[in-house]
C-alpha cells in the first residue's frame, strides 16, 4: 500500500509518500524530531493534532519538498500531509470518517486541503517592478 499526494504554496511543492510502517515522518531525509524550532515542527504536525491523539496510524511518511521559501515549504508540507490522511481514510478506513476529517480540516484552515495559486505579479514597462514607476521630473 502506497499513497502519494502533493501540496503547493506559491513556488513550493511538497510530495508525501505514505507506506505501511511504524509512524515515522521524514522531511527530505531528516526525521521530524530533529527539526527546530518547535513552532515549525508544530505547524507541520497540525494535520495530526486535528486528527486527534486517539487515532494511531501505522504509516511512515516520506516528504520531499523543494522550491519557494521556508515558510512556503512548511505550508506545502502540511497540505500534502493532510491530503494524504484524507485519502488514507477514504481508501482504507471509511468514507464517512474521511468526510468528517475533511470537514475538520476545512473548518480549521482552508489551506490544509486547497492549494494556493498566488504568484508574482509580472513587471510592466515604465518602472523597475510591477507597481513601482520612475520618478517624474518637471525640470
């Protein structure tokens, strides 16, 4: 049994592969307990906090993330994890529990399941950037 899901935030992409195992989570080959600061680790583990502590999953999660900045990668990782959990419940547990989990995720934070499509505004003529304009001189 292998489940593969992805998450996106701006230019960051995270791909999560879930396999039967003992419950280990690795991000780009690094175990989750070695990630610091703790705020970042808690942000990544939010899908599991919402799931509840009484649910014990025997899945290993291997996450590969690239592109964008650190914060964008964190949001892409948590989105791919939550999509993976919803799909696991849909496929192997029950559809009703999967729908309940989806509703929990959407009420907590919409970005856990829906990808962010924001991108950089393109540069236009008459200035240095997208909105900045050259200074006007009268003399």
